C-alpha cells in the first residue's frame, strides 16, 4: 500500500483545487447578499481563479523543471491555503476577488506539476492505474462541488467553502513532504517570463473588457481601452513566442490542424458545458427561491453523468480519441439545446434532462483531450501539449462566463424594456443579473408586484434560453471542426512519461486511433 501514498497526496491536492472551481457556483447568491455585489463582481469571483490558473499553467511546468517539481507543488499548496483563509474572512468583494486570484496562482503550482509527479512515481501498468484514479478524482471534484458548496452555504455560511480547505491543505502538505520525491530536468532552460506576462495581460484584459461591456457599454472608454490592451498584448505574446528559444507555447504546434482542432475543443468544452452553470444557479436561488443545497442537487446530475461515462470509457475502451471528442461535443450541444426551453413557469426539473445529456458529452470529451493532444504533438513537446489543453480549458471557462454574462444581461434588459413596467430597465437588469430579484420585485408598488414577478421569471428564462442556445451552437461547431480537422497519426499508443504541465492519455482512450 505504501506505493500508492504519492498518488493519494497528489489526488488530495488536485481534488481541492478543482473543487474550488465549482464549489462557489451555488454560493454566489449568498455572497451577493452578504457583500452587496453586482454581477461583474460575481463573475470575477469565478473568473479570476480560472484566469490565474490558465495563465500560470503555461509556465509553471518549465519553472518546476528547473526549481524542482515537489518544491513547486508544495509552494502552490501553501499559497492556495493562505489565499483560502483570506477568501474566508474577506470583508468585501474586492478583497475576495484579489484572494481568489492568489488562490489561482497556488492552484497552478499544484496542477501544473501533478502529471510530472505521477509520471515520476509510477511506471507501466501502475502508471495507468495512477492516471485513471487521478482522472476519476477530477470528475468527483466537479460532481461534489455544487453539493458540498450547497451544504456548507445553507447550514453554515458561504465562508465555510473556503475554511474547509484549511485542514485538507494541512493534511496534503504533510503527506507531500513525507511521500513525494523531488525531481528536476537535467538541462535548465531560460524561463519565458515575458511570454507568461503577455499571455496573462491579454487574457485578463479581454475578460475585463467583456465584463465591463455589459455594465458600462460597448462604447465606453474603459471597455475600448481594455480591448485594445488585449489585442496589443496578444500580438506581443505571438512575437515573443516566435523568437524565444524555449517558449511556454510553441506556436508551430498550431500548424497541425489536428492540434488546432483539439485546442478548440478544449476551449469550447469549458464554456459550452460549464460556464452557464453560474447563471442557472442564480436563476434557481434568486428567482425560484431554492436553497443552495437544492440548487446544487439540480446541477449534480451533469457532473455525475460525466463521472460515470468517464469510468465506462476507461473500463470498456479503447475508444478513438477523435470519435469520443466529436460525439461528446455533439452530446454537449444537444444537452444545452434541451435546456434552452425555459419559460416563466419553468422549474429546476426543466433542465435536468439537458444537464444529464451534457454530462454524457463531458464524460466522453474530457479523458480524450490530453491523449489526443499528446498524439498530435512531437514527443519532445508532449508536456507542453498537455499543459496547453489545461490552459485552454480554464481560459474557455473564464471567457465563457464573461461572454455569457454579456448575453444574459442584455437579453434580460430587452425583456424588461418590452414589458414596460420598469422605469430604468438597465439598472433593473443589473440588479436582477446580480441575484437581487426579490429586491427588484419588492421595490414595486404593491398592486404591480405580481405582474413584475412574472416579468422577472420571463426575463430570466429568456436570458438563459439565448445563452444556452449560443452554448449549443458553439458545441455543435466544435463537433464539426473535430471531425473535419483532427487526423491523429497511426502508430503506437504508448506515450512517454510527460514533463511538468503535461497530461497522460486517459484510460481506455486510443490516442492514435481515427474513425
């Protein structure tokens, strides 16, 4: 049994960092009430964590190769723990958002080294078992997040979703110190610090511009400035990566249509399958009056379905990676479409079937992405390819929330304007999308509250329908692109142990297979 202690230590850290992606979803309405926040504040609570994680994953692998993978993992754990404590005691939204950013930095240090640490501690059949368990941990964390968050928020308060990290982190640190071995790469490469910085500025500025656009307007000076900063930073990132001897992301990989198609799939997966959950949680709690636990239980079927399918793929594979990605994206499109049938009288039951179908797609796509990326890249770029998958997934989640927030609020404002019952539709839309449905209704004269309540239900349903329709379209397009672009090479299915930031082929997935 002692040989599996490193796996347990790594899986505990992975569980915590991924749990914190979904655990906040059902707690957002309580955060909004306690901290008096708006929708942009709520979006940043979720987005800043994913952005920090995405930006740092590109470079943390190469840094860990030089500094030491165990050391970087431990530093990440300590930073994550300290930031969790600050999140738990945050007096306002600004402090919470800043602490979530630092928490994302710590998570990147952990997540960016897990694959290399697993590859170093296990070989042969044991490596396959280790990666299967690690992959299952990913799915379990996603499934447990909404329910754990709901329980802690409803029976304690939202701050406990961060307090709960502290004892788990302490155990993880002790385990890592005792059972993990240190490793470094023989050659020490110069870090691509400028590449990491320009990518971070580009992603952050674009997300900031999108979030500000639906409060300040698309023509506002700050919005336009941030869009311009994003374009300039992206251009600088491309220039830096083309010239750097050891770039964090080798752009020549995108000359391969297969690699490009896989990255598109990774980007769309998180946006089309996960980003809208924030808004569905707001709808269930703010408009339908559900408690956090009930809202979490409605979201859980999607994550549970994803876990079951991932396990079945591993048990009854091998599956061609191209097939599982393309079919999985089609399931995600159908699932989002099934959810986009809401009206003013809808309840949480309306979205369950669509969430389950979406979960089936997630379960097919997720274990395939890393295997396909490794097969599409040269062996010496395996770690970079795997790291790029994780980066694009987190970036898709962050951008998806920002884009869907624009769509959601714009549609709510349009319905309120057409309803003619609100003096300032824009202000009311901002309040509604920030989880303040009850205050908007109670602010109306007594004789108009029933009509206003119906209008609020109608506006939320319409906003969700449009947003889910966009998600369905993105997933359908990604499915077509996967089948059109991804042509993985035939040959051996065994991949070498990846370096930091990479990923190993998921269990039961044939990285080299095609239809």
